[in-house]
């Protein structure tokens, strides 16, 4: 079975810090700790209003981590300037509007083909691996290959929402989507609402899974279980 990396999204740690100002908890230290506790990547998603991760955080985090650095976001000029300077391992393009609470949809790769081609070409000039946030619609997956992206990130909220209703039905579109993406030569990431209850089944059923990015559930679990223990528990589900 393919090894799947765990990338920990630390946005929620920044949310707690921002609630009181100052630098407690320290976001950069949290990234280092996550690595030391076993995380195989760090994910952040800076938004235009900087309501959690600030753009200054990105520059603080980059020199202090040794594993993969994944920056998510909508590719406006400010975002593209940021990643060109930071040069993370991976950029995950997300079709978020500025006022969205959290990522809630994948790219329409047919409608946005030209935009994505232009953006991804720019990222590749900087030797940055690219991934695009996408749903299980096969038309979008089949057309993703024409954007030039290296990977897709499957938007897993529909799976999580229906896991306890009918997990076999919930997982079925993701199995098909992963098969299709693999045949096209695309790497496969996944994220959104994956947790300790549904992650193992997802990993068992979906082949070719390179990476999962998990934030909200993992940080919430860490409040009760401790950060180091929680990361180890998530890693166990993936192994």
C-alpha cells in the first residue's frame, strides 16, 4: 500500500493567537513542534483578511521547517507574489472568494482552464509543485491534466458528511476519482473534514493517495489529547 504523508494545517493555531493578539501560541514554534512530533508536512492557508495565518507568518515559518511546506490559497496577485518569494514545496490552488468561511468547492477546470494554465505555468517557473483543489466530478478531473498541474487535492467534505450515513456510498466517488486521476498521471492529495473517525477507511479504500492535509479536526483533538499524541494517532490511521 502506498505511503501517505500527513501534512498538518496550522491555521487554527493562528486563529487562537489572533483572538488575543500578541504571539501566544507561537505559530512558527507550532510548525516546528508538529514536525518534531511526526508531521510530514506543514500546510497554511493565508487569506486576504489575514484572519488566521498572516502573510508575515509565512516568512517566519519557511526557514524553520525541514519537511514539505504547502501553501494553499486563491491565486490573486498578492498570493502569487508571496509564493514566488517563499518558494514552498507545494502550492495548492483553491477557488475561494475573499469572504468565504472555509474552502467549500473545487475548481471548475473547464471554465477556469486558461486561468489555471497561466498560474500553474508561473509556479513551475519557480520550481513549485502544484495541486488544485477539486471535487470528484470526472469532467473536472479529466480536464485538470490540461492545466499542467502536478496533483489534485480531492475535496473530502461530502465524504465526511455522509460517512456515518452510508460509508460505502460516501467513498465510492472518491475511489473512481482517484483511479481516473492516476491514469492521467496526476498525483492525489485529499483534505477537508478528515478526522480520526473517517480517515482510516478513506486511506484503505482510496488508492494512490500521496498526502492528506488536516487542520481543524486535528487541532481540535489536540486540545484533549495533546498535540504530539494526536499527530501520532493520525499517522497510525494512515499506516
